[in-house]
C-alpha cells in the first residue's frame, strides 16, 4: 500500500473512531472538507505539518497516520533489525 493510501485509511479510521465527520474536522482544523475527502481517498500528499495539525484535532499523534493496521491491531512498521553478523 502506498503511503498516501495508508495515511488516508488511518485518518478515516481515527476520525470515525471518534464519531467525527469530515465537516467537524474541517471546522476544527481549517482544512477544507474537500481536502479531507481527498486525503481519505489517498489522493493527497500531506505535509508533516498537516499530519501534526490533524493529529491534534483527533487528539492523537502524527505517527498514528503511518501505522500499518492488520486485523484491527497496531503493528510496528519499523524495519527489522540488521543482523550485524551477516553484514560485510
């Protein structure tokens, strides 16, 4: 999944979990409802500042937009550790 779709999916999930509409987030954040709709659809490429501002509106942290959700559980999307014994 590309990063824009992941952010959009997580934004929608977090917004719905708080029973908020795109219009309510628009009022709180200053971003247009059209922008938020495009974000949820994965059509927008938000900046770090945008993610920070939206996270504040949703009372979460920006990293929540980047989490890979599988079976409704949070998973760490950091790369696996490097095995130094195999590195030349």
